[in-house]
C-alpha cells in the first residue's frame, strides 16, 4: 500500500466514519476533508474537523506511519504548524506540536472499507500487464470513460499549448511564424518532424513571406535549407532550384547549419520529404494570411478545402530528383490533413483563444469529434480491451491516458482507476 492510496481514501471518504476517533479516544467528525495539495507542504489545505467538542480549521497531513512525521522532519518545518489532524495507516508513535501538545492522530487501518482496499490491491497486483486495469477495463461504464477522455483531451491541449507559447515568445508574438514552424514539423511526420521543425526555425518568417509569391522560389528556399540541393545533379529542375537557392542565400544571408538531416529510409513514397516540402511550399504560395484563415474555420470540410494542396508539377512524375516515375497528381490526402488538424491546428486554436481569454472548448470538441480516430498501437490496444476510440477526441485522450497515467501508475488520479477501486 502506498501513501497516495491513503490520500485517495481520505479525499473520497472511503472509510467508515461512524465512531471515528483519535488515538487518544476523542470523537472525530469530518466537516470538510480539505483541498488536495499536490505540491510541497501539508497534504490537504483548509480542512474542517471537529475533534471532541472543538471545531478546527486548518491542514491535514497523511502518512503511512505516525513516525514518518519525524522522518520527514516536519517538526522543524513552520509550514506544518497549522496541521490540525495527522491521518495515518498505522499509529506507531505519538507526534507533538512545537508547544509539546499532542497532535491529534487518526489511525485509518481499522476504519478502511475492505472492498476499496481489495480493489486497490487487484489493480496493482501484477507488474507485467500492459496497463494495470487491462483485466477490468471493459467493465468500466462507457459514460465514465468518455467523460474522462474529454478531460484528458483538454489536458493534452494544455500541454501542447505550452510549446506554442514558447514558440510565440521566440518569434516575438508572431502567430504566423508559429504556425509555419508547427506546420513544418507535422509535415515531416514522425520520421522527419524534428528535422522539418529545425528547417523552419532556421528561417526568419519574413523571408518566407517575401518569396511566397514565386512558387519555385519558396520551394528552392525549403529544399535548400533542408540540404536537399547539396551535391551535383544532371536533372534540370534540380539545377533551377539550386540556382534560385544560391540567389536567395546571398540575398538573405541564409544558414542551414543547425538543420537536422532529412531521412528517406523506411518511408512510403507518398511521405517522402521531397513531396511534403513541395506541398508545404504550394500551401504558402497559394494562401496568404494562412493563420487568420485557419482561425476563422471550424468545419472539417472547410479545412480540407483550404489545406489539400498538391506538389509542384515536377513531382507529378518524380519522388526524388532525377528519377522519373509513373505520372500521378501528388495531392495531400484527407487523412494527412486530419493529422495536421489534430497535431497543429487544434492545439494552435486552443492556445490562440487562451491568449484572448476565450474558451474554445465547444468548437474544438465539435471539430475533434468530426475527425476520424487515429490509428496507432496504443489506440488499437485500448480498442481490443473495449471499443472507445470513435473519433480523434477519444484517441487523443487515450494517448494522454497511456503516457501520463497508465505508464506512470497514476491510477489513483485516473477516473477509470477510481471507478475500478470503488466498484
């Protein structure tokens, strides 16, 4: 048993409160358990506890054993002077305040609900499971799971918005520049995401803005910064891009020394970085004030209409320089745009509306529900336990659940874990 479980027990009052008394046999009535503190200091603030005939207001500290008070040196910490009740699993020593008066202590062990303890032990019984609750996950009511996934969806957006605000600070509050960096990263997908982001960050967005009216120029800019125009090629288009990049390099004093290497290995041809960079170039060539346009849209089909761009004509018959292939129009798929909406546009909208002091939750919930669920091993594993990934909102919530709760054994902070413990 861990101390976190005692926090859970106290917070949710999962113990028998009838005839509750201190170790000094004084009756105890809990008027308010207090506010759970996840930072340093006492575990619960502003509790209201009646001990004997006296109603106390103050803090509650929780330990496995009474002696932990001294092991943690609380007797020397002024932050614990306002503790009105010491709650422990097992009482093994008396604890005294600085004025030598006895600190009232409740030993929870005799009052615990055995069903709750059994549920806790069952949840943490084996360490070789994919997630702790995999055996009983299917038993949790769908309403509980969906509500929790909505909350985790917002929690994930809040985490992603922190990265947005860091970029905003670096770009001196230029939302268009932030969008360019985030789009570039997600055009690179998992394999080239970091490389594409480093490419975007190697450029002053004003350079992109100045060259965007010329499609070859912006494509040369992106390919050159990516290092894809290094070396010699007999291909005519390669030479044209190289010549344009050399001109831009000299004009804007460009540098790509910090750009990470671009990878082709193990990529499907439609995800080759050559095609994705060309599509990104087309997007910025054809759409001015892209950030403003995206912030005004709320419907999935409207995003498809705006974002589904093709490569420049050369890439209709190529996947890499100098190697011709069967001619086909290389247009961004709807599934690729879905990923851009999930990983770029929705987090950016969330951060932008936060900066304006507005709540975008309703619009973003609606959009996320419209987008098809993602396909990855985490979502598939959850769906094998119980079908829950019906849209991108749920699948984003599942990713947050697995990485931030299941993998960290934070079942006591999880609504699903709570439901199984107290079932």
